[in-house]
C-alpha cells in the first residue's frame, strides 16, 4: 500500500517504483482474456453459448454482491471483438440472457459519466 500512500504512481518512472500497482493492473487486464479463452476453447457454438450464458449469470451475481470491478471484467470479455464475432453462438443465447446483458451493460455504461452506476451506488447507501 505504500506505493499508493506515497503517491509513487504520479512519478514518471512507473515501472520501478510501482511494481505492485502494475501487477494489480496487469492482473485486472488479464481476467477478461481468461474468460474469453474459456469461451473460445469450446468446440461447438452450443458449448460457447452455454459458457456465454453462464458468464452473464456470473455478472448478475457479481452485481448483486456489489463487485462492480468483477462485473466490468465479465462485460469486457463479452463485448470483446473475438466474442462478439461468434454469431452462431450468440444466436443460441436466450433472449432473456441477451436482455440481462444489455441491462448490465447499460447499468455500468460510461455514458453520462457513469450516471447509472452512480445512481445504483447512491441507492445502495440508503
């Protein structure tokens, strides 16, 4: 935590003075690729659709647990180019799951400076 408390991340030499922060960022960036690899490792569109649907359910659970960083990682995976191109697989994802995905995407959208996200956080505080 000293890297954060000492504000070392503000220095020009980020690599040598902020190794823990860099490691956390790299891990955070890696997780959506792990999810995507899991989807792409499936051999059939049916298996891919099942994994996509499972990740939508995981995203829902993460939002209920207020783990918004984790839910953003799932959304990042599902909206990645490699996964979006799986048209046969997406055709097999239920309408209900696609609607959930659209709802979560809107909830955590950066539009309006994350307006919906901030409203959700405010409503949870009460």
